[in-house]
């Protein structure tokens, strides 16, 4: 069984777009005890996973007057995430509870040239504060023929 919910709102102020959002989720699995064909007994247990996110994403579009650039969009975001897990063994009463909070940050720009080609630059990191799970960067150029 799992339940997820998300709430977000897009707000505009001049050329800026801001989207705050929160989401939560919970999943629970209960497994009955059994004895496998090799005689190993597996006790009845449950696992519960919980997640939560709070983020703010923003972007702004500008018409700029560089020689060959028609417009540019600047964007970014930051947020916090919670991931938790609880394991319970019904027979022995043993339990394991693990939880962590991590952050994310990203930024980028996209330029559209007058000839129709685009240049997109992005960079960021996820998992800040726990273990930096990923650091990324990307350069994408597309040409219109």
C-alpha cells in the first residue's frame, strides 16, 4: 500500500516565475512469516518507507539584444528531502529506524539564437548534507536546419 500527495503553486511576478512545492509519501509492506523449501524460517515483518520534499523552483525569461541572441531564460531551484525507513519484526519485536535529510540545488540558462539554434547550460548537485549522491553539469547545443 502506498499513498502520495503533492501541493504546488505557480506564481508570476513580472518576468519571474516561482513554483514552491511540497510532497509527502508513505508506503507500507507487511510480509507473513513462512518456511522456505530449504527449511529456513522467515519471520513475519513489515517495512514502512516515508518521503517528503519541499522545493522552490524559479525561472525568468529575458529578451536580450546581443548580436545573435534572441532571448535567454535563467532558472534554478533548491530544496530539502527527507527519506525514512522503519523495519519491524513482529515475532522478535526487533526494529530498525533510519532517516536522513538532504538538499538539492541546480541552476542553468538557455539562450535562443535568432537563427533558431539553442544553447542550454545546467549544473547542480543532489543529496547535499548526507552523501553527495550526484553532481551534474550539462552543455547542450541544438541547431535548426
